C-alpha cells in the first residue's frame, strides 16, 4: 500500500545526508534504523534520473518519444482491450463503481475479486501457490530503507521471499534493493508511484510498469517478469498491458491487513487475527490441494516485525514456505537468462540439506549486483555478494560520490 518512505527520505535530506557512500554490503551491515534510512547518493541512479519520470509522481506520459519504452508501447497500443480508464492519473473516480455493470465485463478485481479474465487472450492471475500446503511468501512496497533486521532474520532462517518493489523506492534506496538479489529473494514489480492502475491511461499504465522494470534493472542488473498491482487494482486492460511486457500478475487470496493498522478500524489485534486464521486454515486442511498467498508488507517496522513474529508459526503450519516464483517452478525469474531460481523440488531439497536455496548466476556483467549462491553449493545466503556488475556499480558510486547528491535525491 502507499509507502511513506519518500516523505522520510525528504525529511532526512533536509537534515543532511550521509557523507560516505556505502556499498550494498556496507548498507546491509547497518543495524540502526536511522542510519539505514539516512539518504545517500548512488551514482548510477543519479546519472540516469533524466531517463525516469519524477520519483513518487504518477507517470503522466513516457519520458521521451525516443525512449525504447515508447516504441514498445506503440507496438502494443492498438491491441490493448478497449476499456476506459476508471479514474484520472492513478486516482479512481469515486462514483465509477456505482454504475459498474454487475456482470463485471472487465474482470475488475477491486469490485469482484475476479481473477479469470473475460477478454480472450488475457492470462489469469496467480492468487494461490499451486503446491499443496505451501505458502507463497511475499512482501509489498519495498525496498524499505530500514529493512535490515527483517532481511537478517530471513537470512538466519535460510528463507527466501518474493519482494514486490515500488520503482520510486528502488531509486530512493538502491543499495537496499540490491540486497534482495544478494540474499536470493525474487523481485517483482509493484508500479512506479503506487497508485490505482485502472485509473491510468494505457500509456501511463505502461509507464508505471516500464520505469519500475528499468529502475530494478539499473540498480540490480535483473529485469523482473512478475508484478502485483497496488491495492490489487487490475482489470483486463491492465492485465493485457502487463502481459505484453512479460509480467505475470500475482495477487493473493488472504490479506493480513498489516498495512492498514491505525485506519479503517484495523488494529494490531486484527492483523494477528488474520495471521492466526491463515495458520488455522492450514490445520483445517484448506490448503491440502492448493497452497496460499497472503498479502503482507515491507512497509514499516511494524509490518516487518509482525512478519518476523509470525514466521515460526507459519513455518510450523505449512509444509513449505517459498517465493511465489518457486511455487510456480519458475526457474528463470528474470529476463536475463544467466540467473536461475531453483525449482520447487530443488528449493525444498536444498533447505532440507541445510544449503541455501538461492538462485544462481553465471556471473556475466548482466548479472545482479549480488547473485545468490548456487542451490547445490551449500553457501550461506548473503555471503556471495558482488559479481562483476555490482562491484562495478559500487566502485563507480564511490568514485563519483557527492557530486551528484542533489540530483540523486530529487523527489
Ligand atoms: Zn502496495
């Protein structure tokens, strides 16, 4: 859900930014949340900012007609289902649901939780892990600047997850984004500005996804092939656009409501009740045929700590907890073919043997900054940071340092 890290980053910028630029591993070693969230400059991001829309601003159009993304958009635009935007620039029209056809011709999840498209040729959503008694484990809205304790915990438990990253957060906190790949997590797209996707025009919706893919590629070296719409707001028009961009849509059937504490009468007790209900459902046999996906967040320290607190109970209840892509046996999670993710069987076999079930990389320059260890190597996740691309990026950031500070932090 809507992240407030941009506000935090702006405040920290006013207070002053970190003098020394750190590397992914330096950033990952910080334990003080305030230190983790002290803004920093990262040269590759600063150098590329002109190619991106303003951070945290809804994408109003592609940045340039010479942008490769614009060419790609033009190539699909004529075939996009003719469904009108349900609002303006990511803000829903509040009255639109009143007049919406109850037959749900658009397969609009927000209204009906529809996951099986009505428009032919549009692929359905993934709302459950296909493997029995399995939790497809994922977190939205990152990278959160102070996520080290949470990610450290996942390393300690040899647990990988799917991280649905917001493009603006990736450019705000590139070293934190790199950690996801270094630790062997799977990264998916969660839009550029975290607005309602059905309330964008075709070009704007394309841009929200395109620029997030490019931001993740710029920072981590890999290009995701999966996404999750903020608020779950998707219809067949948006599904089709994402599909044409090679993105598989991952939703959920269970909602922790962790993002919502403090509003809409949601309390920490509500959230714990949602976790407990999911765990009870495992015991009741609900997932004996098909597993589960629950909506949880990397949004703030509360949501991350709640994930940590509940992990032992989830691990005791489910037979398997795996990244969503692993539950789908998606062994090539990124566009780049030199990075592989273990199959469901290989992931579980690695965990049983005590090895790290990370993905592996052949280590070319296109590889992620910190490739995961090979699933058969027995290496500890997070210890194999820094194949060629990442090291090169970090060296360049050290070299260029503060020269580009202002540009890197423009919001
Ligand atoms: Zn979200």
